[in-house]
């Protein structure tokens, strides 16, 4: 296996880390102090990892109320979440049957499922750029309060559109509760088919909602910042970061933070799309994709999400770059994808397999990752023992 190691000193530092459960090593913002500070307007279980800035909203459609609100009016650059508005703008008033031309279907489906940036570039440039956002904010049916076009000086950067967690919930509520049935079905069916690997920049986009909960869910994710190249997919194809992520450093002060890496997870969870979840996050400059992926996962797992099903297993940290996920417990088995460096993974069970050597360490145990449907060597899991504690052996 192709592995780039951090070195013996780094390995010695990480292998003593115990297994991690949801919400570990996070700062809860709950209770009277948080309410007095204005960060919470509902009973919140949200645990914000250190250094992370977050806007969170969870809306229970069955009960008709929010179960989580943390800085839900704060503006964040949207990254790919704005693709929901690009889609709605294109579909608005398209006629009684809302027929989508084949060429547009071929763009919209990968834009919603795989977050394709080329498709977003097309709709942004073809239909007026920032005028799209003005049309959407003028739609009283949407009820957007915090959404705004990209700041002056960045007219071509659709990912710099400002959104908030509460506006994201409003967008999903419109799609689910007010949009014509063909519009609702087209958008939600594609979000339910979200691909693990993004279409443009090969990032693993099943973080946040997609990692925290079992299906049914539907997601539209977003990321923006100077992350390392994506390595998702069986060929581990790596391209440069996409259009939304490759913008220059801010040239002037802006109301929305354009500097820190952003990672957002939005969508619905549970039968009949019971809960709408919006988790918008900013991370310290220099944060790796795997660290941001892990932090938004911990935050999302801490939330009170009615109707959600939690996956079985134990969360562990990993170390190393380009760690391969294999179809079986051996280096000769087909590679399915590669993990973001240092990301947490859910381990369902473990099995003895091929012996892996990373001097001075040797390990014959392999962990099964149910969310990937494959295995990684336990040697790359942050645990003091070869055999992971409290993890059962896989059935034959």
C-alpha cells in the first residue's frame, strides 16, 4: 500500500490516543450562560469543537419547532450550498410540467449529487450571477433574511454568497412544503443520491449528516478553503481544488469571513424528511481536510435530531496520509478509496488479515468500516493495542 508516514515520533504520539465517541473533546454551548450570551435560542445539545465557529439549526418538521439553534442567523460563505438556489432559480416558473431539457438534467444531477463545480459555473454565468441571489431573496415564499450576493470584488465567486443556518432551513422548508411537486421530487431525489466522492475535486463529501446518521437522509454539502487535494475514489484521482475553493485571499474587509476554511453539512434526516439540519462551520487557517471533516462530524453527532438513526460501531481517530480502504483485509484487495488524512472513522468490527509492517510496528488486525463497506489496517488507527478495545470480531 502507498502510505506517506508522519515519522516515528508522530506515530508514537498518536498511537496512545483512545477511541473517540461522538462529541468527545468538544465545548458544549448549553444552559443559562450560553443563552445569556445569545448563542442559543433553543435547548441545545450542540458541542462545538475548539477553534471552530459554527452556525447550527435543526428543525423538526413533525413537531413544527427547532430543536437546535446556535448562532443560526450568522452569515457564512455558502460554498456549494448555494447550488440549491441555483437549481431553484433555474426551475422557477418552468411551466406546468417543469420539464428539464436533457442538457440541463446532465448538469443539474451531478451538481446536486456530486457537487459539480463546472455546472455551477454554467448556471452562475448564464443566468446573471449575483442577480440570481437577488431574485431568490426577493421571493417572499422563501423568506430569506441573511442571504446576500458575493461581496464587491468577487462577482464570479458563487461560493462567496452569504447564507445562514436559519436561511438554509428556510430553503429546505420551501423545497419540501411549498415547491411544486416536480421541483421538490427532482431536488430531493438527487440529494438522496449524494455520491461519496465529489465530481470536480475528488473530496470525500460524506461528512457531517452523511457520516453521523444512517439513511434515510438527503444532503447538500459545501467546502471552501486551501485544503489538500482530494483523494476520493478507487483511482484516487487528484485534481486541484474546485472553483469555489480556489478563490484568492480577500482583498478587502467583508461582512462574511472569506479566509478561514469552511465546511458545511446541510439536508434532511429521517423518514419523510422529518428533520432539516444545517451545520455551517469555519476552521482555523491551516486546518487539514481530515481535521475539519472530523470536527464537523463530532458536532453533527452531538445534535438533537428527531427521527435520526445512529449507526452502530465505535469512532476512532486515524493517522497517516493516503490510507487505503480495501474490499478485504489485505493489501492485494481492490482499493475502494483513500481516507482524508487524520480523519475519524466508524469501526463496526475487526478481523485478522494480512500482516502489515510499518517499522517498528506490525499488525495483523483489520478494521471494517461499515460506512465505506471496506477495511483498513488497524496499524493506522489511533489505539494503543493491535486489537481494538470493545470492538467485536467480524462474523465469517
